[in-house]
């Protein structure tokens, strides 16, 4: 399995989260306060330097108010750079 950090799918996920946060009119500091984290944690997520686990992703979706299914569908449409071995 290839590394996921900074993979095309990870980059797309981060891009969508940033877009959704901005569309909601939230700053990184606003989001950090709402999820009880430091702003630096949000910055690390948005810079692509930190992975997002499923539970954290769902918390972000609820806080920012976006449909997690829609975002995941868009992420899934991104092709991996390497073919999967099955």
C-alpha cells in the first residue's frame, strides 16, 4: 500500500476541507475553537502535514456543516498514482 500523506487523494481531501471552511465563513482560529484544538492543529491539517482520521473528519463535517458523503465521493473520484495490487 502506498503512503497516503500528501497522496493525490489526501491533497484533494485537504483542499475540500479548506474550501468548505472558507465557504462557511470560518477562520482557522474559529474552527480550532469550535473543535477544541489549537489553531496550529487546523493549520497542520490544512497544510497537508497531518492525517485526518475518520472520527475527526466527521467532527469537521458537523462543525463546518458539510456533507461528509459528498466530500468522500469527490475524494474517491481521484485516481491513485499507482495501481493497486490485488
